């Protein structure tokens, strides 16, 4: 009888151990890895909590990630394309995936939600969900003690071309501030258009170009230009309504801007001359490039359009089954 009870207890203990192991495994969200030499567009929907992978050449789906145990609000790819970082404004950690295997390889414990993530040179910069705290990580994802508390709220962070400075887009005021990353000091602040969302430091003209929504009374319909030296308003480059996202091609000095109020994409050189423009899908937000093509995701029409970077002629369009808010291009990954 005692032997029978011991066996039952042993079986019950084994059952409990297996339940714990299986439960811990089930809380990990896995994705599909792709070959190191395979190019891909990572297209995400925070509404549907998925990141799907598509071939940029054909528009066919080649993989994806679905999140059931983690509420993500954004993602980034490492500069070499090897790692996918997924973050959430209500999560305490950042998920790190190997893009060649699709497996989660690390979790960076932050202890607070992340509103935005930026890979800037040899650092990873995090904007935490209190909107006033910046956290700096090393390039390998090691959480450093380096942090900065601001006296004002910010909605987004973007980097200068030389990656020595951060541009902080204010959340409650129509302003943009420039932060020296090494010194952790604000070096300049501009009064800007209403509700700014995108900035670009034009090094040729020594100007700061700003795009955004505008206000209810006056929708923004141009890229505003400001002096880098004195901060004064210089003028505007006509665009579509609400030029909310920029893609700067630093090597050629070109800026590509999408205006989601009028479904518009345009190409501007550093002198401010509009070289090409075209229509996009409905309500475009995300834009990226591989140096040869421009990729634009349109939220409402649920399509991705591919344009020749020189002429902006459309070369491919393909649908997605969700509302795309994020788009990142991954090129070939160097083998180790």
C-alpha cells in the first residue's frame, strides 16, 4: 500500500513538473527564420499583433511572427539584419530574435514599457513609456546604467546623419530639441509646425526639415524649413497633406516623404527641389528602402507598393491581409 502511494505521489510530482515546463515553453512566441542570403520586408500590424515577412522582389509571403503572449507596439532590425528587436509600451522587456532561425534568443529586462526604440551608431536608445526617460543600451543589447530623465514629454526620437545627436519630438508642445548623445545635453530647441512627426538634418543647407500633421485649423501641406544656426523659420517645400514620415538617403542627399493625408510620395534633393512625386495606397505611414527601391506601406488600403528610387515609377504592388503600420527592409546577413 505504501509503495502504491509513493508511486502515485511520484507520478503526480512528475506531472506537475511537466506542466510547469510546458507552460513556460508555451509563453514564448516563435517566428519563421529565413536564410542569411534572403532579402525580406518585415511588415507589422500592432492591431493584429503580427509581423509578416515578404519577398521584396515578388511580394510573396515567406514567413512571419504571431504574438499571443506579448503585446508589442513596435520593432527594429539590427543594422546587420541578424536580430529582430520587439518592444511593447506595456511590457517590461524587449524580445530578441535571430532572424535566420526565427527563435527567441534573449529577453532584455528593462523594467518598464518602451514607447520607441532607435538603433543609433553603437548604441540602442529607448524612449520609455513615461515619455520623459531615455535608456541607452550597448550595441549587443546589454542593459547599461546609462539613463537620462527629461523635464518635458516626448513622443518620438530620431537621429542625426552622423548619429551623434538625437532629435526629440515633443509630445505636448510644437517643438523639436537636439540632444548631444555623449554629453546628454540639449543643445538647441526649435519652435515648429503643429504636431511634428518627422525631422531631417539637411547638412548641405544647414537646415532642419520638419514634417507633421498640422492642426485642426490648418493641416500641414509642406515640409517646414528651419535654420540650424539660429532656429528661425525659413519657408516650406510644398508636399501632400500631412507629410508624416521621412526616409533620408544620406549618400545621395535625397529625402523621400510620404503624406498620409493625400496618399502622396515625393522625392526632394538637398537644395529643396522636388524631383519626382506619385500617388501611394490609401493612408501611407511606413517607408523604407534598400538603396534601389522605395517601399511604402499603406494602412487603409492594406497594400505595399514598390517604387524605383530614381524615377518613383511603381514596379510592384502586393496586398497584405492586415493594416500595416510598420515596415523594415532586411538585406543579406553576413555569415559568421
